[in-house]
């Protein structure tokens, strides 16, 4: 794990002069953990993808 570069490891991010919030990059932990596994979209080719309709309504072609 490495120290968050956004909040400097505090877990709190300065928004303005007197406003602070939880750092969203590290979720307030102050540490960034490496990804456990690469995103699957990086490993797929376009021929592996199939398209399925999200709705039961399908327009008929004329």
C-alpha cells in the first residue's frame, strides 16, 4: 500500500479555506491499495462481447 497523494495520508481533503471532507480517493484511510486484479475489459477482445437487449420491447425492422 502507498500513501494517498490526494490527502497526503491524513484521510481528510481540504476543499476550501475552512472546509474539509473525507478523501474520496482513499476513502478516508490515507492509504491507496493496489488493484487486486486488472479490469476485465482490458483483457477482452470485441469478438468476445455479446449484446443482450435490456428491455423486452424490440423494434421490428421493416
